[in-house]
């Protein structure tokens, strides 16, 4: 290579270097905005994160919406009803209308004559339970001499489902009746009436004859509350069967009906303890007054003093004489 050519090349290289240096310091060309990088945002302080709002708890199955909440039922108001008084069903006209107390000794006699309904009174619920079911159609009575004992027997009879017709209140002046009961005859009778109504039973009143002899002014008030009256004639049997006995009985019957004209009256004629049991005599007393009363009742108070077989034979003879042989 000649010196001239070499010099030319050196000049060419120098010229290129000079042009490159001039382009480095020239004004840059503007760049479209969409192509320019987004400027970095100025540094700022970051506020603390806010506490998240509490999320309400999901309703539990029992805390349902009001539309699904069961409405509490209102308590049913207690209904107070007045007990209905039992109604006495008349005995058949064909019946001999005879009665007596129920004991183990008398049960077979009553069953023997059960086709002739009368009135039977039990002193114990146990005897009533044993014999009452076989005496359907009779006026079956549970009796006691005091209100407390009568209430106990009525409750016991209800507990065992015993069927019977009446409760009998036989208040006396003896130890079996509290003093406050026989000292307030009408008030005590009203309590017995309420007790009978409570159990849906008839009320039989059977006060002692001596007690009533000293309180004849109480007959009307007491009988007005009763369905049946058991009129005890033991004291009147000091007279023999006859007109005097009838008149004395009729006077007392009038006092009883003074407070209740429609009351059913049963006359208790006793086997007197001062003489031997006599069926014919008993039937003679009955003959004197049977047209004045609903029925007659054999009263026996000598079971502890007289041979029981003698008493049973006498009772059988009375039933046979009044009702005929069965």
C-alpha cells in the first residue's frame, strides 16, 4: 500500500469518529407517551391497614327469623264447673224396698234377695268392693259418722273404681263424730252435701234420733240438703207395734218433709237390744208405717252380744216375710 492511500484511510477513520462524537451530544427525539415508561409514583407513607368490619354471626337454627319462630301457646284457662247433683233413680214398684247393713254375715242374704232391690249400706269399702257388684240396681251406700272418715272412704272407693250410688253421713253425739260437727247440724250437712256432689253421689242423712229430738228445728234445714233420710225409730219402739207407734213416726216424718217434700225417707226399724230378735215383731212395726215412707231398713246393733247365727236367721225370715221366698 502507498503512502497516499494510507493517508486517505486514516483521514476516513478520523472523520467517522468525529461524526459519532457529534451525534452523542445532539437533542434527543421526542418519544410517544404510550411508549414511554410510566413514571414511578412518589414515595408516600402507607397508612395502617384498617381493622376489618365484624361479620355478623350466622343465625343459629333456633334463632330463626320471626316468621319461623313458633308462637308460644297460651295456657288453657282452668274451667270451673259446679258439680252436678246426682239424681235418685226410683226403685221398681214391684220391689219390697227392704234394706240392711252390709257385713260378711248379711252379704249372702242380700245376694239371695238381689232381685228385689232395696238399700244396702256398707261401713267399709272392702265389704262394698266384695258385694256391691252383685247388687246392681240397689241403692248402694257407703256410710261414716264423721266428715273426715266419709271423705276418706269416698276417695278410696274412687281409687278402686267402685260403683255405688250414695254417701251416708250418720252423725251422732258419740265419740265417732267430732263435737263441732253435731253442734252445727245444718253446716255439717252442707259440707256432707258438697262432698257427695264432689263425687257425684246421692247424700243420705242418718243422724241419731236422740240428737234430732233435741234439735227438731234443724230437720228442715238438713233435709233440704239431702236426697235420702234414714229415720231411726229405735226410741219409738218402746211402744209396741200399733197406732201410738205410727203417730209418733208420722210426726217426725212431717218434720223431715218440711224442708224437702220430695225427699226419700227410709225408716230404720231395729232389732231391739232389750229383747230377743223377733222377725214377726219387726214385720209388725213395718206394717204400721210402710205407707208413710219409701222403704224400711233392718237395723242391727247386737252383733257382739247376740249369737250371729240367730241374727242371720232372723234377717232371713224378715226378708222372706217382706219380699217372699226367693
